[in-house]
C-alpha cells in the first residue's frame, strides 16, 4: 500500500496500525482496547491494532506490547480491498438508472460499516418488493431518518472514499432522536407489513399518552411551599408565586420523574402512564422551541422537495447555468429541486435559475 502497488482508498475512521504509524509518526504511544470475544472463550480482540502485515510480523509486534509478551495468536489480521459503483447512478429507491429492476445495496455503493449496509439492504429489498407489486416506492427523507440522510448523501454527492453515516451529516438532528424512532417510523413499518398490529397499537397508545401528559403539565399549578425544598435539592432557584408544571419543567435541573416524586399530586396525575411515555412527554416539553424551529425549517425545505424535475429535462439548453452546474445536473439527474440544491458544486443561484425554468 505504501509502495503504491495498491491504490484503493481505505476507510478514514478505522485505519490499520501501520497506517496510524505512518500518519501520526510524531506520536510514541497508542492506546489499545482489549475486548473479550465472549464469556466462555480465552480469545480477545485487540481493538486498535488492525493490520494486514505478514503473519510473523504481526506475531512479533503483538509480543512487543506490554503484557502480551507470551501471547498466542489464533488468527492473523487481514485486509480487504473492494471496488464500488458510483452511487450517483442510483435512484432514491436504490434501483440503478442504467438497468431496470437491478437494485444495489451495501459496499457496492461505496459505503463501509454493518449498519450502513443493513439499512440499504432493507430499503432496496422493500423497493424491489414494491416495484414487483406495482406499489408506490418507499423513500425516507432527510428529516425522516438517518437512512434518508445516508441515501440522499450517496445519490446527490457521491463519495470518493468508504462512506460512513455520522449524526453530524444530518441537518435535522433534533428531530432524528433515538427516543422518538418508534413515533417516527412505526406507522410506515406497519403499512409495509413489517410491524405487528400489537406494536402499532402500543405506539398509538404512547402518542395519545404523551399528548395527555403535556395537557396535564399545561393545566397543573404548583404552589411555592410544596416545591421549593425540591428546588433547593437540585440547586434551582425557588419560586415566589404559583407556576404551571410545564414552565417548571423547562428548567435545566428539573427532570419530570424526580419532579413528580417530589410532588405527590403530580405523581398521582401521572400514575396511569408508562415510564417511556412520561420520558417522551418530558423531552417534547423541554425541547419544544428547538423542535418547532427545526420543523419550520423542514417545512421551508420541503417546498423545494415537492418541486419535481422531469427525468427528460435538458439542462444543456439553460445557457444561464454554469458549465459545472450543467455537467453535474446532467450526470446526477436530480429528482427534485431539493436534491439539486444538495449536489456538490450547485449554488443557490443555480437553483433559482432552475426554479424560473421549471415555472415556465
């Protein structure tokens, strides 16, 4: 690899030990994580020491680690090199543009990582099924799920190195929380036949419960004498007049579960609700302003997402577009103006020009 005989680009976020030594030559230490492979085995995984050097070199290197002087090696490390098809050749369903009914998922699209491959396999499988049954395609938007962010990134921007999905790649992180995944996606899952009736009913009950709790907090008044001792225990300022529970919950030091424990009347009012429903209501109340701002942004962005571009649209005839914009739009053939705006090298003025032509 360092001699240049292999020219593949390795994954940026899990480099080999030899790559680390080459990249960070000024360092004289490196932390390893020694991870047992299971309860009933003596095997351990040496995390941070991945390598594809010759077996005898790996063995000698391991024996040079403090504490590993008498180590036994079950299997040497190895490397793989794989090629990929540029994912800009895909539709949002993960069907290839060039070959009808051929769907791609996983490393062939330039990604690395188990979850990245799994989510593409799920979406490609769903859409292959939908197509054979002549049903509507299933496309998750960037504001729906991290899967939507991953697929949109690949199709709109392509990749020149193994792609990994990071939360920082999503602009709507306040909406894409792990605590609300069930509320966001179970209904779609149920419509596709993936989620059971029982699961759907649980989620509907949770949604209803969250709204009821929010109403309770909105109506529930708290007197200073019954809550000020709790405020002192969590280093929060006491109140001098009665306040609604909803307003009190906005304090950074106040958690709904503890707040209710300190206030028997409130605990009684929340007695019928499950713990995860109470937690979800608390999150929604605390972050309501931020969640609403993000929803407004999604709404504004969705206006571009709703403006579809015909597949046969000829970008070459728009002389007011720059050469780079015409070239990239022709190559990627964005489905909507929203997707066009996210293509690398496409600037806001290009999108404005497209909007004018679409209006005509």
